[in-house]
């Protein structure tokens, strides 16, 4: 290889090493962010419940400031307007899992507004249990949750059949005919009644950023090693060619 070709290969390899190293550093930053997020969620979820934000504060709420906050709120359940959210519960905390539904029920506050409460999980074979629950005023404790985001693989909700695939406060409120409603959902703690099965909020999050960082750093080292071996081979080959090439005039 000519000298210019070797320089071009060196430049390309250096750019690759810089890019891969940058990706590794980015993953380390993501690791720090994820660990802080997990610590925050654990602290909020396991803290003693506090009063839920009043309706006067709902417009100013931001999900990052309340997500997974442990709260309590009092009101009256409206079982005539509840909706079901399809879910496969693979690792239940309670006795029931598998294919079923989360039961979303509006809770009417004394002030006239409503909050959607995810009362818990019912298996598909026990769907009738979704209509059971306490009557009259109740005090609910649970975790505040922002609306779930949809992705390309999320099926379309079917309000006509009363089946949803995301826990979206706005979409659920429209189907329930709620006017003044909270922009969040409260996922209820486990209660005395077996069904719906509360306390099923998932608090474990994938955290593979360290292994991803090692992968990027490893690729950077491997690329540097491959180029170093290649360049050394080219240098030795060029030196051998010089030795074997007859000098003019000899």
C-alpha cells in the first residue's frame, strides 16, 4: 500500500475509534441517568403516601415531577363508566397473572372533578370480577402515573368494545365521558379484596447501559488493534520490498 493509502486508512480508523469511544461514553452517561431514575422511582414508590395534588394544581403538573409518587385520594367509584386495559401480566406480585385486563375506574371527588384509578388486574377468565368493588366514599392509595406512550406495535384501542391497549388518561376519559379529569392515572396499591389485584405497578427497569458501554469500548480497542496490526504488516512489507529491489547502478 502507498503512503497516502496508509494515511487514509489511519484517518478512517481513527474516526471509527473516536466514534465508538464516544458511543461508549454516551452509554456511561445513560447509565448514570438510569441509576438516578431507578433510585428516584424506588424512593417515591416506597415512601409513605401523601395527599394527591388538588385539581387546582393539575394544569401545572409535569410527569417528571410526579411519576411514581405515592399518594392518597378520597372519592366515590363510578363502576358504570369504567374501562378495561388489555395486558399480559407475566410476573404478577399477587396470585393472578397471564392474559387479562387492568380495570380503570373513574373516582369522583367531592369537588366534582374525577381521577382515573387503575384498580388492578383481573384475568381474562375472571372478567366479571372487574365490576366488584367498594361502594360509597373510599380512600385510595397508589402511585401516580403519566399516560403510557404508544409505539408501532401497539394495537389501536377499541372504545366501542371497551378494550384499550394503553393506559392513556385522555383517551380513557373521552371514552368514559369525563369532562374535568386529572391528567394522570393512579395505580392502586394492593387491597384486601383479591380482585381486581392491585399493587401490580412494574418497578423494575432494564439497565444494560454498562454492558453496552463495554461493547462500544471493546469495538474501539479491536478496531485500533486491527489497524495497528495491518499498518505494521504494511511497514514490514515495504521494508522487505526495499531490500529486495535492486539499487540502480549496482
